[in-house]
C-alpha cells in the first residue's frame, strides 16, 4: 500500500491510499461523511488481493486531505474534486464504491458532466437520492454533539455505542484513533473539519422547510442521474438503516430499473463497519461480473 496525493477542485490537496497491482482495473472508494479513507481498510485490502487497483480517497476536509479555506463542502464541489482526481489518474471509466456522502458524490459527478459515461460500475452503500429526514437529523446530531471533543478514547467509544447500539463496542478503543485526532491539549476530536456540518446544521434547525426543499431538489437531480447512468448500479443497504427506507429503495429502482439491490442483515448505516465480510463479498461479486480484471 502507498499513500498518494492528488489535486482536487481549485488545487486543494486530496490524499489517498492505493492498494493492488498498478495494472489492475481501478476501483475508487469514497467514504461517508465524518469518516476517512481508513474506513475501507478491510474491504480495500480484500479487493486489492483479488487483483483490483484500489484507491481510497479522503474527501476534502476529512482525514489527511486539506480543509477548504472557505469551508466549501457542498456536494457539487466534492463532485468536482472526484472529477479532478479521475482526470489526474488518466484511467478510463473506473469503478466507484461510495458510502453515503461518497455515493452522493459519484451521482453528483455524473450529473455535473451531463450524464457522461464516467464509470464502469457504481456501488451505492446505504445511500439513495431520497433519504429519511429523521435519519439525517440523527446523523447530524451525532456529528455535532461534541464540539469540545473527548477527554479519552473510551468517551468517544461510548458516544459511538450510543449512536450504534446494534454494534458491539470495540474490545480496544485504541482503534478509534484512526477516526479521531488528538489536539495539543490532549483532547480527541473527529478527524474532519467541523465546518463541514456547520451550514447543514444551521439550516436544518433555523430553516427546516428550506432545508427539506433543498433535499428534495437534490433527490430529483440524483434520481435523474441514476436513471441516466449507463454503468451497472448496485445498492447495498444496511437492513437496520434509519437513513434508507423501503420507499427510498423503491424510488431508486423506479428511476433506475436496472439497478440491483442487496440488504446486509444486522447492519445499520455503517454497512462496511457493521459486517465487513458480507459487505465486501457483495461488492466483490458485483465487480467480478462487471469489471474485468484483465
């Protein structure tokens, strides 16, 4: 594995980990909001072992990628980062696996280009254009609940356990250091720019009708994007997810009738983390059908 650097929109530094053979079919891994490229560590290694060239990106403001000076974390901007990285790779039609924020980024990129044939295959991980607003509110509440950070990793583990009660707590909270950063005063903070959530949280609280209308406008645009996509499309949903409902799945399949759909039992919104084996198997099977290794 090697760490590589790309330039996103307006030259912002985007950091990635690359696994697998240099001549393998490229699979881009895009993490969810508040995560970073290390969320794909297990899945990335397994896909690389199969022979794919796996590139796991840190989104702007997340992990080791740069924080935007203007706090521009809007979806079209993140999609432009993805397009910029793809241009630097010089690879024709990579596959993309996007969890939550990452899946929306892929659909936005496809929309921004006027529905060009960008990808060889697309996997959406527990995300659809239409989402449950209560689920969004719960995620935002979790991500903004501790602006002062945590005194210990155990405290962070307790907060995560309260948010994901279906997932057993980690035996050793030291592993959480991959999603947290320690400041000079010793406190632990999420490893992303807190301004990433500032606008979203403010509008959700102070202008709920405008926020809901913006969500609907985006859903309509992204349903159009999914429906126009030539690449094979797979939705992997956590069966216990409170973000993607049966109605949301039906809406995606109505917009994109060729889309395939898999539920991962026992998993919530963080599908890859909740059941990495089942998740990776579903993704590898799909890629094996649609993305030749040679």
